[in-house]
């Protein structure tokens, strides 16, 4: 396999952006596929202790956490920015670091930022493209998440 940095960068950007697209459109199976077999958790947890779920488990967990309204949408928008990608010397692995802002837009509420944070994604290149292996997430700020997630108090102090 030859390594094309520009193509690899674009493919990794598509991987990173697959999550907000699935989440924001209410595509729970898509969220599950994104998290299938991926080690997930905060930066301070050792990699071997990070949560790993199947697609079905991840979708069910997400359904139990995020509020989707009668139209099937959460009325939140994840805006992913500043995607910085570092490749291994052989081009078969990469780490993508990005920042995010989540905006809540309900008709009865003012437009509001509900959280900001970042991701650090470890990916590996396979014959069929780039695969997410590990996602570490941190949240920098929490707004009023009570219209976006069930039990928002679990996010405070995180």
C-alpha cells in the first residue's frame, strides 16, 4: 500500500466527522457503527481500561443518554474544528486531535452552547480505509444540557 498524505488526511477527516453527522441526525445505528469496538473514555484512564462496546451496545447506550424529540432529532449540532492529524512514520497509523462545540437549538429556547471539548482519536490504516481504534474525550465547559441528555448532572465535574 502506498501512502498518499492528502488522501489519508481527507479520509481521516471523514472518519472524525461521521460521529456528529450520525448523532445530530438521530442515526443511532450510525453512532453504534462509529463506536463499534472502539476504546472510549477520558485521557486520564489507561488505554486497557477504556470502555469497548459492540455497535449494538454503543447505540443502546447512546439512546439511553441523549434526548431525541418527536421528530427524531436532538436539536443539537456538533461543530468539529481544528482537526490536526499526525501520521506514523510508515503512514499506517495516525492520531487526530480536534475540538468541538455543541449548540442546542430548540424552538422554545434561545440558541445556546451546551458544551465544548475535544477528541483525540487513534486510527489505523487497513486495506479498506482508516479505522478508529481509540477515542479519548474531554469536556471543557458545560452549559444547560438538560434538554440534550438524560441525567445531565453526571457530566458535571467531568
